[in-house]
C-alpha cells in the first residue's frame, strides 16, 4: 500500500468517526433541548430585519438593546487624551421604523442619577 493511499484511508476513517460523533452529539443536544423546553418553556427568536447604523466615532460595538421601535447601541472607542467621557460618546440611540434606523438624541433618556453613575463608572473602572 502506498503512503498516499494509507494517508487517504486514515483521513476517511477519522472523518467518518467525526461525523458519527457529530451526529450523536446533535441528537443528544436536540433531546436535551426538547426536555428543557418541556420543563421551562421556550420562546422562539427570529430575525425580523437588518439595518445599518452609523455612530459619531470609529468604534467597536459591544452591546445592543432593541425594542419594537428603538435601538440602544453601546460601543468602545479609543479617545486618547480625553479625560471626561459622556454617555453620548459610547452610546447611540436610534428610532427604528421597520426598515431604517435613524439616530436620535440620547439626552431625553438620561437622568441625573444615570449620568452621575456613568461618570463614576468611567472614572474608576
């Protein structure tokens, strides 16, 4: 038997074992998922639509909270020497109409307590 035929045969054996293991794992997961759904219930999630959003800064998105009509996007930004970070520097607020997200002012959503907590969070952490 040639070396390439041996390598090919070994590859086939390993691939078949991995497929069998994957099938077994998939079946076990589906069984576990159905048992969990029977005990705890299940809420089906689905993607309604997609949209592009723009921010005031070049950033890395970190978290997103969405309702039927609004999106709150949290992101990380490199500010360099800037010492005070405002909520509008790392959060963006959008109104979503089902197809487009239009940025709105974050100010009406902020209260004094949130702003104080936000400043402390950025100052100490």
